[in-house]
């Protein structure tokens, strides 16, 4: 039942705001980085590689400081400094608030509000990745499951955005999602044991497209 509860927390119907964001997919299409199904597949692989190299180390490091000790401070500072794209920075903070508000309603005795208060006292914004890891660790989930579920959410939301943008149909999208699960084990294995000090960015062209998202004339998504 513990794992079933985790599956529920990352279900697409959970109102954490993830489906309001395209994470650069929309701007990548607008600026010509994705023009075919083949290029979409390449984009998704690059996107997941960056999620694995950048986010997984922070998820692991945060899971070691769920007690909100002083060791969390450099992690929170570093993650905030690495979110250079304004729209992603805003989206991350919004999702973190929604995520914690939801989990506090599910687990009122887990004192999850302490996570928000700790960041407020530190003068730092609470982002979704730290909030995701800290909350689930405090609820008893192991780091490897937290990392796998985060990869799943990242891929799922990109596939959903591609379907709503009309790049692919629902059946093709879910077949593509199924195919990409084959690379999860390799990504998790490659970045196993890496802490936040080993986090790296690997998809600078995608970052550039995200930066110009606010210049898109017509948008389906907030970013």
C-alpha cells in the first residue's frame, strides 16, 4: 500500500500544476527545434538527460536532509541559483506551493509545513524539486523511488504537452512514453550516488528556447 500511495501522489490527476507547463517544449516547437516525430524523440531524450544530470543529484542530496538541518542550506541556495530561466523559476515555486499544500491535506501529522517555514527563515524560495524530495523522504519513501517517480513525471508531462500541441496523437504518445521507460534504468544507474555538487546542465539549446518562451505570440502553456 505504501507504493500504491506513491503512485497516487504522482498521478496526472493530482492538482499540483504540472500540466500547466510545457517546460520549453512549446517554445522549442515554435523556434523550429522540433519539426518531426524523429526530432521529438531526440528532444525527449535530451530533455530526460538534463533532468537526470541536473535534478536527480538534487533529489538525492535533499533526501539526506529531510530533517531540515544546516546541510540543506547550500543545496537550496545552489538549486535556486541554477534556475536561470525566469518562467521556469516561477513555475517551480508555484508547483512547490501546490505540492506541499496537497500533501499537508493528506498527511496533516507529518509537519510538512516545516519545509516552507525553513525556506522562509532562510530567505530562499522553495522550489518543486527540493519540496518533492523533502516531503516524500519525510513520508518514508526511499531516494531511488523518489528519483524514478520524478523521471516518470517529467516524461509524462512532456508527452502530454506534445499531444495537446498536436505534435502526436494520444496512441503514438503513450507508445513513445512506453518506449522511453527503457532508458530510465540507464539514466538512474549512470547518476546513482551523485550529489548536488555533481549536478550539470546538458541541454543548453533547450534552455535558450525556454528563455524566449515569453516572446511567443500565442501560448497553450504558462511556460
